[in-house]
């Protein structure tokens, strides 16, 4: 993970983690993960203040992993979607629009 001084500097995708559509309009988005070791991970959504606003456990079973993610009830804004586990962490910017 690169050093980040603000949420606006983060990318909306990385080489190993992609979310689409991004921005999210209806609370449903799709997560594509590539190159993560199989195992248990924590998927966390952080608000612009760095506080956790949503979290979910994922069990990755394959090197190319796809998951539908439902995030509802959150205000429009910029968020950080972070995946951590198995000594790995990846984070990208997620935008929620209304």
C-alpha cells in the first residue's frame, strides 16, 4: 500500500483489486481480486475520516476471485475499500453516488 495523505489521491483500482461499477449508484458493486493467496480475508469500507462503516469476511478460494458486494444505507461520498488477511493488504478508493 502506498502512502496516502488524502482519500482523493487513492486510485479507484489496483493491479490486484478492481471494483465495478465505481462509482456505485444502487448499493451493488462487484469485486474482482487477482493474485491473492487462498484464505480468509476481511473486506472493510472506511469513511473519509478513517472509521470503519462496513465490514465483511471473505474466503478467497482461487487466484482469480469475483464477488458481488452489497453496500446500502451509506451517504454519497468517497470511501476506502480495504482487503486484508494472510499478511496482505490492498486498498482502493470507492465512490458512492446517489
